[in-house]
């Protein structure tokens, strides 16, 4: 199987996972789209351009690539979803052990998101 086809399949899988992450809590969108852009740059100029020019995802990707940044609105949404996810788990009566693990992971993720620069967006 040619290497270009493998990059294309990887990019398609990363895009699909990123799109699912746009609607599911705890599954990140942007890292998968960054992987997809990387893969499409090696396999499909058309799909690479499509992601970079996408009205919703393109600016997020550009901000990360150029500045290593996450805009303030995205930071607020990400942290709000993390808090909501934890609150829902607590309200549903998830076990204490799972809540502790979830709190640790979500706090680390929030710390990472909040310490990124705002970038150019």
C-alpha cells in the first residue's frame, strides 16, 4: 500500500474522530484536526485546503499552527464542557474513585488549555 494512501486514511480517520469530538464531551476536536491537517499535507492537497479553509475549524488550526494558541472563546467553551461533564457524572452518582480520576484528568486538561497563549485570534 503506498505511503500516500496510508496518510490519506489516517487523515480521514482523524477528521472523523475530530468531528465526533465536536459533539461528545471529553473527546477533543482540535488535536485530531491538527493530525488530519498534518496527514492531508502529505496525501491530499484538496482535503488539506478544505480543513484550513473551513469556516469553523480553519481559524482554530491556523491559530495553533502559527501561535501555539487557543482563542479565549474556545478556552471558555472547553472549560465549561469539562465542568459540565464532571457535574453530570457527579449528579448521575458515578463512583467516588471514578470521580477522583475524572477530576484529576479534567483539571490537567483545563490547566493545559488555560495556559496556552490566546494567539492571533
